[in-house]
């Protein structure tokens, strides 16, 4: 009798209106899966059919503007925490989407842009140049970015190459600001 009881537990239940509903344990997992996908796709920006990485980077701009008012130390803590969150979310999203580093996942671009803008004043020109530099370095994947992308497992491989691209872009942006006085 016990074996039948456990088999019936897997069947969808009917709610008060007679409609099927998921068991409580699966309902929570379904919600978590949707939240993971929503965050990983940059609040849906990764779903655009053309240049989803660029769209994800654009979503990173208001995030930068919201946190740029913090002291450099607190901004650094935020960026590290955001990077760790992105690794976790990217790892889960890869499993949900069933594809390694799918173009739907753009949280890595959002994180990479935060690294690009570290120690940079939030002006329109700085954000524009930072955006261009980050996209350039992200596409080129200069060593060790490409190496990390290929070799690191799961969410780390998805995110760390963009962190490296963001660091390269940050160095280039800070040099441009210093030597061209912008």
C-alpha cells in the first residue's frame, strides 16, 4: 500500500476549483527556476534576438549608476558579491536551459560592466566609453579571458571571462581618463 501512496504523491493535485496544481515541493522549485532564469537573462534582456550580450550590458548601466554613489570600498564589496551571485545563477541557468554558456545568460555582461566602471566617475562620457571598451574586450577575449571561458566549470566559466574583460576595460578606461583628461 505504501508504494501506491508514494506514486500518487507524484501526480498533480487538484485545487478547490478542480484545476490541477503542482505538489507543494515542486511549486517552490518552479518559482525558484523562474527567478533564476529571470536574473540570468538580465531581467529578460537576454531574450532579445540580436546582440543579447549588448542588451545585458545596457541593463548593467542603471545598476552601476545606482551603486556608483557608494564609497570605493563598498562598491568593491558590491561587485564581488554580484560576481559570486552571477556565478551561482549562471551555473543553475545553464542546467535549466540545457546549454553551456547560452547567449540567453547575460548576467555575466552585467557583472563585467560593473568591473569596467570600478573607480570611475559616473559621467555620460565615462559610461559610454566604458560600455564600448567592455564590449570590445568581451568580444576579443584576450588572455586569460578566453582560457577561463573554456576551462572553468559551470557558472565560473560563464562569468570569470567577463570579469577579466571588465578589468582590461577598466584599466584602459582609467588610462584614457588620466591621459586625455576626460
